[in-house]
């Protein structure tokens, strides 16, 4: 495992400082960056013993290979990595577990957006396969706006087996597929549930589809055949929230 990683963006850093300040090693700040939120991050970083350096923009751009750092970059200790062995404890910790499964979402911007929406909707964990999936990169953390530091991302070796394990724990698995007969608004949704969203271009893999208890779709009234996966995820999650509440 890497000895450290980089996190950038104001919301992502605020989330780390609030929840896991012990992870902070060093903070890099754009010279002349004069905003209250940045002053607070610098103050908190020093309070928790992290060193602070003020840098030119190019130094920050090169450090994270992005110009979207908002003037703050932190070197941090790696966060906890969750896997299938953490799943049972997580499900048992919630009376009505609410999970999101992403099958082959490889775009880090889409994963980050899904994490942000999942956190807002009250999802307890997001499950992804270890292979052929985006992981928790700095880009994902930035797009997630702090949600990546809050919501567990569980990386599993065998997604189909994980889905069977969830079913054995009493979780109903609802998958989204364009060929489904029912749309989500025709379903009665309650109890422990996992929503499965497929890859950006191909949707769910065949084996994943076969392990779903139910297939649903979003009604499409226009000329496009599908929505961006992060948009579709938001629509589906909040319909589940509406029905369960």
C-alpha cells in the first residue's frame, strides 16, 4: 500500500479534517489565496500538527495533475480500504440497509458524482468490483465533495458472489436495465435494498443482471435512449428514498 496519497478541493479537505484529522501529513496552499474556507483549513491543519507550505499555482497543478484543486492540496495517510469482509458487519449495523452497487463504472467523475448523491440520499455503502471500475482517486474525491471520506466504498473480488451474500442477508437487489418491463415508478420499494447501476456504455454485465431479484428502468420520453449513469443513479436513489420514507 502507498505510504501517502493526495486529496484536493475545499470540500474534500474539510471532510478529512472534520472526520479523520490524524490522516493529515502536509498541506499545500496557493500563495495569496485569501478565502475564509482556506484560512479555516490552514488553521485546522496546523492545529492537528500538519506542516503548511504556500506554493505557486504550477506547483499545485503539477502535484495533482489538475487545475481543479481550488488552491488547496493535502498529503494524507491512506484511508481505510473496505472489502467484502466488511459487508456483513455493515449490513447488520442498519435496520434497513440501503446500498448502491456500481457494475463497471470506470469514469472517475461519474463515480465521484454517484458517491456524492449516494451520501445525500442516505446510502450506507457503495459496492464496486475491484477490476474494471474506478477507485478512490484524487479526482473521485474532489468530485464527491467530501462524500468519499464519509461513505464506505467497498471493493469486492467477485460481484456476483457478493450479491448472493447480500440476498442471504435479506437484501432485495434491484437492477436497472433498458429492457426491463417495469419502470421504477411502478414498483413498491421497501425494506433492505441494493440498487444496481451498470457501466456508462454497456449497462450491467450478464452475470450481474442474472443475480438481480428485479429489473427496472427509467421511463425515457425523448429521443435519447439513456441517461448518464450518475444522473440515472440520482433519480433512482431518490425515488427509493421517497418510497421508503
